[in-house]
C-alpha cells in the first residue's frame, strides 16, 4: 500500500467509527476506517432475529434518516443502514486490515 495523507485514521469500522468517518467526510476531511473484520462485525455476529432497544432516530448518523418497518430497527436493517451511510458519505473503509501499531514520523503518524 502506498503512503497516503489522511486527516483522520479510525481503527474500527463499527457504528462509532462510521459516525466519525461520515462527520469527517461531511467536513471535507480525508478519512479512512481500518478494521480487522467486516463492516460492523459485532452486528454481523448478532442473531438474525435481534431488534435493537434504541429507536432509529437515536441511531441516525449525520442527519441521514434511518427508516425502519417497526418502531425498533432489526439487525438486518441496521447493517443495511450503516452500509448505506458509508456509501452516501464516500467513507474509505479498509476491511480485513489488522492495525498492529502506530508510529510517529516527524509531524505525522504511520499505522
């Protein structure tokens, strides 16, 4: 992989990492999310029938509506929503990338 300047590097591509990535892109920053597994890997591991306790409005990212069939989103709806957030904001997500260290190089950092 070639060296590329990023304003922000996020280790983790779950809902919180995606929220940081979307906010950074909205602000015009270069951001990449690095995860050792799939997008939202924790949610992928949930049983298929799981529904969240939170309402969609509380899970929305950067004002992008989270539309669901029922009052509480399902695992499937959440996964689809978070994938959509990544596409909508053009977040650079690098899945199956294990970050093993962080090194300061002058005034920058190298993962």
